[in-house]
C-alpha cells in the first residue's frame, strides 16, 4: 500500500467514521512478488546495475574515517559540503514578521505570523507562547510530516478551532490524537510550527479551485480532500524536477525556510536563545536532522521515525520512502544520513525508530544508530546522542512523545 492509498483510506474513515481505516501501514510490501522471503527488486532487470552503484557509495566524509580526528574541524568542512549540495542560498532579507491573529487559549497564547524567508517567500507559522512559564522560555521548532496528506501542514501539530474530522483522524493515526506543539506549550516551551512548501496554506492551488478548497474550511468533503492529496502527490515529481531545472533542490528550499523561521524565533523576547531545540516525525524528522545540523542555535533535536542508512533502502524502499523532498544529488557519496546526524555536535540528538516501521529496512535503522553511537563516542560526546526503538509502526504515539518531551526538557534545561 502506498502513502496515497493509505491516506485515501484514512480520509474516508475520518468522514464516514469507518472503523479500522487508519490501521493500515504506509509503505508496506504486502502483495508484491516475493523471492527468498523478500519482494523482487522494484527496478527489475535494472537492479544489478544500481546494486553495484549502491555498493560503491561510501560516505568518504564520515567522521569515522581515520583522516578525521577533530570534530569541530570535521563539522565545519562537512557542513560546507552539505550546504553546497543543497544548492539553495537566496538573498538575505528582512523577515518583516506580521502577526495576523492572536488567541488566548488559557495556558498559552497562539499567534499566526507571516515570516519572510526570501525576498519573494512568506511562510505562515503558528507560534505558541506559555503564559505562566518563567521567561525567557526554552523553545522548540516543531516540524510537520509528509504522510501523503497535504491538505493541512502546521495544523497537524497545532490545535485549531473547528478542526476538520479528517485532520482529527489523521492525528489519531500518527500522534495518538495529540497536537504536539500544544503539548509542548503546556509544558513551558515556546513552540513555532511553519507550513512546508506544498502543504497547508503553501499547498498547490489552482485558479479554478473553489473557495472551500483554497480556504480549507469545514465545508470540504471527503472527496475534496482525496482529490487534493492525489493531485499533490502526483505533482511531487514535477516540483522536484522543476527545482533541479532551476538549479536548486527541494530539500534546499525546505531547509532554508526552516532555518529562517528559527532565526525569527530567536528574535522573540519570550525565547531563551541558548535553549532552542526542534522535533518532527518522518519528513519532519528529516527537517529536524537538517535544522540541527545547520543552525548553530539548535542545541537539541528529536528526530522521530527517520534515521536509517540510505544504501540498504535502494532495492525496495525508494518508491514509498525516498521522494524528491529527501533527494540531495551527490550528498550520499560524502555523507550518509547518520553522518548528517553527527553534525549536531556539539549539540544533542535523539533518534526514535519503530521496530515495525516499513518505510526503511530495520537493519538500516539499527546500522544508522550504531554508526551515530560510534561518531559521538569518537568525538568524546557519547552522552549527546541517544537512539531509541519502540515496538510499533511509523508514528509518533503518546509514549514516544513523552520520551521525546522529557529528553528535550533535560537537554534544554
């Protein structure tokens, strides 16, 4: 079942209250032709070519290479390579923030703010500010997921008035029904949640879309959401190809916006700039890894359900696991994904993986955690990394949240 099929079932279940629709696991291999207990290669007769290419893809800039001994010097060199590979560095601009709405929610204030990240880009975000916590507060940049569910972005992590049943059902599937930015705000963290390009307010809208679609009101139907998600899924390849045609990468755009939103967060008087972290599930985990690796103010990152070595994913886990939002041409011959996680040094990193997650091989996740442990140990900072496994699927459930929230509270104390 693909993400698209999964979300079709999930959305239909949200509107019709169909029991069990949300229990499916995205990215599974059930029903595919099998050989020796595993699916046949997705690329069929092409696979031997790419198998050899994959085997040769050794990350030559890993800190574990003998030539690297100084973690500070290594990180400086490796970050420069990562930034170059992202191929996106627009002109600096004044964020010119504009608060367009403010609501008192009892324990905290919620603001909707527009933030300039480039001279031509304005990113909408929700900012949650605890009312009674001692100021300045620790802060967490909360980064929403992919999920094949594009109709909402930041609202996946923030409680809003009049929440649509489809969104409520989505949160039940992936977040135990919680809005994690609100949960953190209740615990005394300032949180900020931006929309990612192609999701929510920054989604792909067409001129003849009805107002209920463009404004994402409660009037939208199950079919509206299915059609929007299907259209958005179908356009991902075109967005990625267009970005590359324009000389940039989609991950470069996403990472730049997240870094500039973090810059804005640091300007808020309610925030202690020495106690900033980030957190996200799935593609939100990818964004968290990049943000913690590249923004010097981020001291602690909680990356949920996306830490695995990439080479073992090539055979059967690209189709539903590695889309254009994750592809950075040339990066993985220099740095594999756990090597990028090592760039959180001298900060801290928590990775949480599910033993039943089907979006990457379990052995790839375990190998990545082992590699991260060796990277941090070589840097003399073993206590700065923790890798946790839960016996569950691709989700950020309540138990996982409590582990992540406690870890963030400890590291940002």
